[in-house]
C-alpha cells in the first residue's frame, strides 16, 4: 500500500517513552491488536514511535550501540508491521546530540564547557559520535526495519558551545587560534563556528543514511523554526517541533507563523497531556482541537504526542483521538498547504536574533524573539491577519509582492541587516506603513525619522489609551520635537507627559515610531490599555485591512490556496494561558461577529467545514459577512467569479 511522504502528510501521531538503560519489561505487554484498532480509528498519515530517547538506550534490539536491558519483545517491529498493513508511514523518535549512554561508554565523545567540564548528556558535534553511532543507527532503522524516516530529537536545542579536543582542533585548523571564552574577543565568532559545526553534523547524518536509503526522510527537531530563524540550507525533508505543553495555543500560533514561509513541508506537535509536579494530566478534546486549529489554519500539518506504553497505547483514549482526527480532517482540504494573504508582516531579523547571544540556538529568554511574538499577538488580538517574515523571507519578496502588505512591523532590535533596512525603507517609500516598535529600533532609523534623544534605564511608565493608563517597566527613548500620536506618564512624576509614538510621511508611505518595546511589553504584560495602544498604531495600515468586529478573542487569518481565499476565524478563549489549569473542557462560544474583507466581488461565500452557503453584502470593494456563532474554528471560503 502507498505510504504518504511527509510532503503529502497532514495528520500524525507521536509516541515515545525515552527508555532507560536499566528499564525492564519493554514489550511484555505487546498488543498489536490494540495498535491496529487505534490506527483504524484515527487513520493518521504517519506515526512516530520511540526508538531512542535522551538517556541513550534504544527501545528496540539494536545491533549498533546500546539498548535497554529489559527488552523482551521487539515493539518497533510490531509498529512497523501494523502501520505497513494500513499504508501508514512510520518514523523514529530518535535522540541526537543528547545521548547520555553514548558518553558513558565513550567519554571522549562528550562536549566540554568553557571550564573544561565534560557534559554527561551532550555529545560533541565535532567528534566521531555522528559517524560511529548516530548515523549507523539511522541506517539500521531504515534498512533493517524499513522505517520511512526519523524525527531527530534533542538536536539544535541541546547542542552547546563546545571546548572539547575535537572542537579545539577543528577551530584551530580553521583559524589558527584557540577558542575564545565567553566575554573574550571573538566569542560571537566562536558561537557561529559551533552553529556551523552543528549544521555540518546534521548534513553528515543525513548523508550517511541517504547513501543507504535515499527515500528515508529526516527532520532535525526545531531546526529552522523560531529556535533558528534562518534560511533552510540543509537537505532536511521536513521541519517540525513539539511546542510547549503549557500555554500551548500561544506557542503554537507563534511557531506556525514562523514556519509558513520556510518552503519545506512542516508540522507542529501538540503534547496530548500537561505536566505539572512531575505527572501527566491528559488534555481534553476541546483543548486539543483548539491547539490543532491554530496550526492547520496556518497551512501546516498537525501531530499530537501521547505517552507510549512499552508495547501498546492507552486504549481508553482512542475514541477521543478519533474525534480529534475528525476535527482536523474536516478542515484539511481548505487549510493544508495554504499560504498567507499579505496583510500585517512582523519582521524576525536573523542578525538581531544571533546578536550577542550566549547560547547557540533556542529563543528562550531572547528579547528579540519576545518582541516578535508580542507584536504578532498584538496584531492578531486587534483582529488583523498577521504573519512573520524572517530576514530571508523579506529579501526574497519583490517590491511588488511586498507592496501587498498594508503594514510591516519591525519590533525592537539592537541591530539589523543593511539589506533588510534598505528593503524596509523602499517598502515605505513605495507607499507602505513601516512601524518601528521599540527604542533600539527607532535609534536604528533615527536619521530617516529625524529624531534624537537618549534611551532611559528601565523605569515604570504609564501607557495611555482612551484616557486609561497601564503601568509597564521598560527602557524607552525620550523623544523630542515630534508630533505625538500616543503618550504616557512617568511614575516618578505623574504630571510629566512623555511622547511614546508618532508618525512621519516617508515617500509615498509613512514611518511610525514607538518609543518603548511594545512587542515585548505585550508578550510579558498584556493589558487592555496596551492592546488599545497597539490598535492605534495598527490603524496606520495602508489601504483597507481585513478585520473582524464583535470580539477581541477572535484571531483572523486570511489564507490563499488554489486561487481561492480562505478566511480562518479562531476562538482564542478558554483557560489555555492559565498555568494552574491542568486541563479544561469548555471554550465559550463567540457570537454575532462581523467580518469585512477587501476583495473583488465574490460569487459565493461558504462556511466550512459545515459547507453552509452564507448571506453577504458587497459595497465599495468590501465584502461583509455576519457569523452568528464561533465555537473553536471556522473558515470562510470565498469563491470569485
């Protein structure tokens, strides 16, 4: 039976358990009939199952490397047999850089920190690990078990700056110098050397397995996502990541926005359970449907992760999984592989992300990433369709393509690529609105804005909107000589009025400046006032924007596929941001929404997935549609003449 390639796949399931070397009873409860019943009920395009976790022990009887001690049955063989019967692809969940047991057996394979301390977890990407263990294991799974591919876990987010002998020799061969330590001259260069070392390591294991199994498909978990916002240069077959089990809707919508223009098949994985105090709490069907909707609305594939028993699955959860699959499949035709219709673009600068970074990859704690995320949320929660443009996305767009965006937002960044700055200014010159949100960004464009001023230390300012104030502690640029469109007050003197935003004509368009980090503020300290302040800035959108009226809990997303427009409406309500909430099963519906879409006069407007023909009005180039009720996710399919 035909098994789908990842480029054809939409819905997947993931199971892993990270076997320990002393784990016993692996396979003793083998139940292929339960696996088969689950596959028949859910009908996924692919399954990812456990082969090796971070502990380093394989959960199958490997001939290469180190296996768990207590394997009594080959569960990988069982998974392959049951999926193959049904034409379902099977991928390995296999840990890469993070491999405790490999280091235990081969101490010289370890990465070493700047103090000379070898890691007990992370291997050196400059050492022989990839050729002597990881690569051969991938070949074994591809050739001996006939797996379709691998999802390499513990990879870019686990790699560390390395001072092992392997790394030192490689760096000296390249530069003639010894590696600099943190805070020494050349450290940024050394971090980039390590990043390239990781890229070379990924290229190596792909080459090793593809030489023996050319059709075997590979993803390095989280590479080319917000963790590494750069152009895809490695021969990976797909991009994937597992977003956080808590605050999952927000993480998913941010990561999906990062991936939609990366030019590779992509998916995001939901955790089917929450983790608090060390134990699992299964998420409810409404929770998982809401998380799935955010991902598939952006055109991506969706998979969900559940704890794998050592030989079967949680049988009692199968009916819920089947309903989740039904929810996704009902939206597949309209959503999968759709691309954004340009509206608001949030710029994610690769140079800014890596500037003065102390680790290699990952966005954790990175203020640039936080500013991008908060800017995206501010636009979406003011009911604008918004997406993220990494540096290379922006540079590949022609001026004509870029002119379709009504607003580009550059969140707070300490540096920017020269060519990105030039592209942004040309966009504004040609009639667009370029929004510069943050004191550092404003200073980068000070000449074009005609502003000067000093940046304060972090202090509390009261941001104003519609007569209400919200406190936020931040650095801000003290502007002078500008015609303000937004202001605030200093805590130290509630009578001192300060300018926080202004606009300036620029060519055929305009520049907009915000003197504090609005994106980072909205990510960390969202409030009604900040949302309304952002709305005032977003009102500078050039031309007519697609908008939704009736609730600030609606996230709209205007997508295009096969020449048709699909307007996704997502309900962001519910307790998904409440860290105390282990699970919840109610997302209050939203009622009486008005959707306005600037477009050519349509022939039909249909509500999907119900396939209901809607009544609509059209005047002055604007389509108006009324939505009586929004539960979790619906799609307006707009068919032109």
